[in-house]
């Protein structure tokens, strides 16, 4: 006997429960026949009915009808037709004392199925598996449901529905295969449940094998990856598309299991890719497929060919890029898309410039055109180089080399032409800067003093001066601030970007001085240091003295002292923060090639500085710069330098005050040259007896030891136009808002096939006042359960005014649960602020009638 008396007594006592009067114990092996008399059950008698069926029946039914009995019989039950206790047995609660019976009782399995348990004894050797089987909500009253429940418990699937449990089992099988330890799969074999598992995969997941082939976890992973790709894979053996997308999609988007998903892709993606016909490897066909990296490679290859042939638009590529921004491999291929879009956008902006450049007939007209449109040539040039540098070496990058060389050549021509036009009209209106145009000389008065700053929360004014933040980068920064997710900025600030003309020559000392309160400026030709109203302006301390003299309590700070600290401005009406990332990188010969990365870093840091100032009580933050810059990625050719005889000797003379950089000369006796444009200090609104000269166009002066690709100080729009970005906490000002979103039904609102398609429409182009929006698209039952394979995430970030450009078609494969619904809801949900929560922005009810639309 394997079970102790006390255990039997406890189990018999538990069998009675609250209302049970009779417990029937059929001991077919007679294992307990000699021990029955020793058992004592409180509140119940044990009667041995073996050979005394009628007497037992009379006792329990007539003589003691209210008493509880355990009816025991050994030796095997007679045929039902001959069993005198059959009616009692049916009415009583069955009891078994074999190990199988113990397991059945422990796991909530009907005793009628206890005979099956011996065939699966390996399963019951684990207390954990028995507990899981006992706790499951899966049915286990029938043979097949019981076997399925055991298989689910083995695979640690705790779902209440069979289809959900099958999905969890498939995930477990793939995970263990990817990790190289199929422990659960081996247990299925040992427990005699392997057939049950594979039957479930066939029924619920659509996994099949060919005749004579044995199923295995690796093959399951392969077929699921095929199914995740959908109909583009020409293989009838692929798993169900929707189920595969849900199972592998869950693994891919969970950080805890992404490595295992990548292992599946690494092993099988090439084999799956080989099953996609050549004519289906197009962006139009593949834009919504998100399974293997080859998808992006095919899309990019097609776009690259079109870019090389100049036969595509950036809008078409932006639609695909935005649709794939949240795809599985965007982290790998995002720079590739950005490169193609930037090159195409650059060509488009260059074409616009060539078409419009003749309309610039004066300083104001050229400036307005540059700030409204032409600066985008600079921006696309910067974006193209950023992306090109981020694309790893390989065949794709090599294929883009020619396009990049053409881009650099076109940009050089653009710079030369635009700068010649600018210099031609530079002094049309008299002394620099023109009085009717915004300039640095009026910055402090117009943007700080007239804001009436006070040392109280919401009334303070913050100023960020970022060295060499040129206009195109500032315009880009304004868009980023409008879309910022940082606390204090997101949804709570209005952002505007204007422009101002810098002082000339456009270098740090003069630009920083021009941004200070009113006063006449004078350059020291020997050092190029600047005094304003006689006071020194170099260094944060000197600038702080000038500012606080005009506005008592105002403070001047370095960005490094603000970043990462809790800023206390309790007594300050104005805080001016000096930030130097771009100029510091570009002015160093060894790092000037990293200047575009420095622009990215600067924008990110400025965003955090804005947050810090707003959180410190600034109701208004203004971002500007001392000057801009020119950057040409190739080292300028010989023609880009000008030689001024006597200039180098003049600089080194002891009795002459003269200094020069690559882009300007300041001194009393500047050598005359056809290559220079020279002005007296008074012409540039400067005090002192000296002249300032600039090389014509974008040429450089020779200067040993300095870089030549990044330059400033001269007379060009890139050097002379700086941004003035205003960020106001939204009270009187209107905060930027996310773009709206709508949906359009494609066809009739009826589900008749394996998928549903809908057009997602971005209602407003993104701008300084309209920020991008992240949306999720899915199909749901009336009770909110997801019945599409996944929720598709899309970034709505188009800046295009073209309505069609802002439309994205989304197709969602449906899982079988949709057939249980009379109708479903297609919903577009928009992200709520900077949270991870979403709310419904558009929805449409669809009736379900797949009987006429499904393929049989």
C-alpha cells in the first residue's frame, strides 16, 4: 500500500464535502481489502459491500437513510447489467485510492479519467505541473480537453481559452528552441503529450508538416516566420498569417524575448526571403510587412535606384519611412531612409532655389526668401551628411557615394551663387545692419526688456545663447521643441521661430557683445576682443555685469552649470545661459568634421536647458545665437582660397594692430586686394578707427593651423542670419498641439476576408505650432479584445501641405476570434501627451460576414 492510513482518512473526509452523503470506493485491485476495517471516518461509516450488495443497499437506503456512508467494494465491478449497486454508484461521489486517483483528486480530474493517468506518469512527477493543472481554467472533463490541459501545464501556459493557450505554448516552444534548451518539449515526449501539442499547433496556429516529415520546434519557428511575412511568401506550408504575427510579434516587441526572436530571424530570414518573388519586392507591396530585415533592404534598394535615377520624390519615401518608424528594424535602417529622403529633398530644394533666386532683388527680399525656403537647402545638406555618416560601410553606402558627391558639388554652387547675391546687396540700405530688419543690436531690448521680467514664477525671462546655432538649425530646433515630450514643454508651450541679422564680422566676440544691452561696440584690431559702451564683453562674468547693470538681479550662467542640476532663480528676473557645442567642435581642426553631429547634440542639450528654465519659473525662454557658420564637407579646392599679398606679414608686425581669421580681416591698414570687400568700422555700426574686410563669396583666407571646412566671420546668409526662438508657457500664448488624425473606410465596413484595411489621415501638416502624433491602429471586439494580429503603430510627422502625402494605408490581418463577433470596431488611438497611454481618436464599426469572403 503506497498511501498511509491517515492520508486515506483525510481524503475520504474531504470527499464528503458539505452535502455528499455517499462516497463509492471501487477497489478493483483489492489492494485495501484487508485494511478497510482499520479506517475511521468522523461522521461516516465504512461498509464493505463486496458480496453483500443487497444487504448494503438496504442498510444505506432504508435502515439508515440519513447517515453518511463510504461504500467499499473490491475485486472489480461487475457488468453494469449485473451490478446491483449501479444506481447507488451513480448517485454517490466516486473515490479512488491509487496514485492515479490521488493525482486525479489533487488536480481536479474526474475519477473516470484516472485510468489514463498512468500513461502520463512523467507529467505527475512534478508538483509544479500538478499545481498548474489544478489551477488551470481550461476544461479537463473530456479525454482530449484533459490532454490539452496537461500539455498547456507542461508548457506553462496559464491561459483560460484553448486558442490563447496554444499561442502561449507556441511561444514557449520557440523560446526554448532559440535558447538551445528544449526542456519543455522533451517533457511533452516523456509524458506522452507530444501528439497533443502538435495537434494543437495544427488546429490553432495553422502549423503543418509534409507527409512523412516529423514536426519540431525549429520547423515551427520557421513556419511562423513565414506566416509573419504573410502572403508575399509563396509557401502553402506557412503558419496562419495572423497567428504568426501575433506570436512572433509579441516576442519581438518584448525586451525580455527580443534576443530569441532575433535568433529565429538570424537562422531563417534568408530562407524565408528566398520564397518572396522578385516582382513583390517593392515598397508598395512591402511597406506594411514587418518580419525580416530583407524587407527594409528591398525597399531601400528600390528607393536607392530611384534616387540614383532622380525618379522619386521625398514625399513618397517619407510616407514609407513614417509607416515603418516603429517597425522591428527601424533602429538598424532609419539612417538609410533618412539619407535617401535628405538627398531627394536637397535636390528638390535646390531646384526651387534655381527657380526663385532671380526674385531676390534686395537685402530684404533675399533675406525673406532665405528664411522662408532657401535655408532648407542647408538643412537637407546637413541631414544628408548626418545620415551618410551613420550608415555603416557596405554596398548600400557605396551605391550612394556618387549621389553624395553630386550633392556636395551642387551645394558648393548654391553657396557661391547665394553668397554672391547677398554680398551684392549687403549695403543697399546704408550702414549695417539695415534699420528696418530685425538684428542682434535690438535683441535685448525687444525680447528681454519689453517682456517686463520680474523675479517671480512665470514672469522670469530665460535666454539661451548657443554659439554658432545658425538659422537652419534653429528652425529645425523650433520644430523639435514643438514636438518635445519633456515635462514642462510637452503640450504646455508655444514655440515660434523668427530671425535676426548678426553683427558683421560674424564671429563670437562681436556677436555676443551685440546681444547685450544697448551701447556702442568697438573691436580691438590686435585681439578682436570687443568693448561695449567702454566695458569689456569677453567672458561670462563680464557679460553678466553688463546685463545685471541694466536689469538688477539678472544672472549669466554657463550651460554646464545648469545641466543636470536643480536651478534656483528665486531672486533673478532674467537668466542668460551661454551654451557652446557647435562652435567648440567646428573651430577645432581635428573635430570640425563632426560639426553636424554637434548640431544634433546642441539641439538635444538646448531642449533640456529650456526645460530647466521653465521649471525654474521662466514664463518665456528665448533662444538665439551669436553667429552662424558655413560648412563644406570636402576640403575646399585651391580656388576657394584667396591670397592677399602682405597680409601675413602685416599680422606679425609689432607696430601694426591687425588680425584675421579665415573669413575676415580687421585692422587700420589692410592690404588692398581685388579678392576682398572692405568697409570702415562706421559702415558696420562699430566705433573706432579701423576697417573690416571680407573675402568675396565663400572663399577663405589662408591661415595656418586652423580648419577650413567650418568657417564663420564673413558675409553670407549662413553666417549672418541667426534664429530667435521664443518658447512661452501657454497662458496667453497658444501651445503647440499634436496633429489631428482621421480614418477613412476602404470599401464597405464589412469584414469578409482575412484582413481589414483603413486609410489613416494626418489632418494637419506638422509645423512650429503642430507637433507629430503617434497613433495605434487595431481591430477590436465589442468588449475591447484585440482581434487583429497586432496593433500597428504609426508616426504622423509629415510637414507636407499635400493631402495625399499625409495619407497612410494600414492593413491588419485578423485572428480567428473575429468569427465569434457579429461586429468589430476598427479604432485609431492617439497617444496621450508624453504618456504610454492612448485614447480613441477615430473608430468605425464593421459587421462580420467572413463566410463569403474567406478562401476555402
